[in-house]
């Protein structure tokens, strides 16, 4: 669907402004369709992101601070997300062996199992939705990184 149809507007200050709005709308759309898939597993986007971060370092443990700095949405309340994942028995907390003041998080077997199932579903969904060639994907990545060049 064209952006003009989606937001019911044809007036843009420039093509660059339209591109910015298109990025925002597309990000919202992808998050919405992905969230519907995750909801079937009882997970939010943020919880899925934490599970993926932990899986990337598994079997190592990560402290909350290291998880937070790897999040896609930087303003996420990581301790609260971990609380919810712990209630679902998808992660477990422990005291760091190096620093007794630090809490570290690791995946449980249930966390690994649900992550494998959700990732398969999300990958299938993205394969259906992301109708770009590898070359187009690389070009889009380059352009998006150019937009974020002044990111802090």
C-alpha cells in the first residue's frame, strides 16, 4: 500500500519528509504484524527481543545493563520485562560470580523452546512480507544507516 493511501494524505513538504514518514509507518506496520504472531505465544515484542539477546550469548549469562544496551527500543523497561519472563519461567536470575551486587540473566530450556518456535514463525512471516532481493535489502540497509549517521 502506498503511504498516501495509508495515511490518507498527499501533501508532503519534500520527498525526504515523505521518506521519513514512510520509515515510521513501515516500522509501525512491521511491529504490528509481528506482534500479532508473538501474541499467540504470550510474548510482547520487547520480551521476544530480550529472549533473542540472551540466545545470542547462550549459555553465557548477561547482566540487565548489557541486555538494555542491545535492545531495539532503548527506552524499554528491561527489569520489568525480565520480571515477566521470569514469571513465565523463560529466564532465570542469578547473582554474578564476579560481582555479588550484580544480577545476571540466562535462558531456561522453556525459553529456548519458545524462542525457537517464535523465531520460526517470525522468519516465515518476514520471508512473506519482506519482498526485497538481497541486493535491494543491502541498498536499503545502506540508506537507513545513512539516515542514522548522527545517532548518538
